[in-house]
C-alpha cells in the first residue's frame, strides 16, 4: 500500500542521513490532503470570511512555511542547478538528533544534500514575505545545528549551510555565515 501511495504522489519516502536500510521515513506530500487535515477535518467552522479573518494567525503562517518546504523538496534538480552541482551524484535525506534520555528532538534538518564531491549542504528552508533576516539568535541556532550534526555524524566532508528562502537573505552581519542562498524564483527556472 505504501508503494502505491508513493507512486501516486501522495507520500514520499527517504532514509535518514547515514541510513541505507533502516529508519525509512514516510512523509505525506499531497498538498490537498495536508490542507484538508489541517483546516477542514474536525473543524466546525461556518465563518464565510475565515481566510480574511485568519490571514495572520500562527496556523496559517505555519501552513505557509510547510507549503514552502514542500515546494523546495519538489525542486531538488533546480536546487542542484543553482548550486552548480547538476553533474555531481547527490543523495538527499533529512536528519534529526534526539536527547538520549528524554528522546526530545534537539536538532533537525529537513534537507541534506550529500554530494560525491565530499561536500554536504545543510539546507534551511524559510518562508518570509520579504528578505529573510538572520538574527543573532537564529545564527546561534544554525551554529548549534551544524555542531550537533558534525559531532553526531562524525562526517569528514565539508559542510555548507544553504538558505532556501522566498526572496533571499538580507545582507547583514550574519549573512556571511552561509555559503549559498537560493530564492523561490531559482526553483521555478526550468
């Protein structure tokens, strides 16, 4: 059944970073199903102005971010093209680290491009209505994720932080800490 759902485009499967046979992850990717489960199923809402009244609510903002992530994941070829690695054999996966005692997830990366040229791109996907600004707090979060990934995977490959955003990254004092950025327009090139 899972294979059929994947072939029809309702789900996708992939392995967590560093895994080849265990820990296969299945993700619902059909946007209508996701929308239905988030906004219609079990909702008794008769407000004919729901979208106008809830345009800036956390659940709608969260939906925008998740939908943007899905668009990014559907455009891996365009991401590789923008990075200039179209001809480099690449596997993609996700990764998460959990505290051994509490099992709480302490770090997560939704897209990792593991390249055969000994580089790994840790891709951060951020939806925003304008240029995304890396704040001091978010810069610290990126550094912590990088360190946790490096320490737990013990990779010997070079690690690059790649930002995928709707309109690019604002050039501030933290912008120089990323190695590459990709905009929504780059995903829609071909």
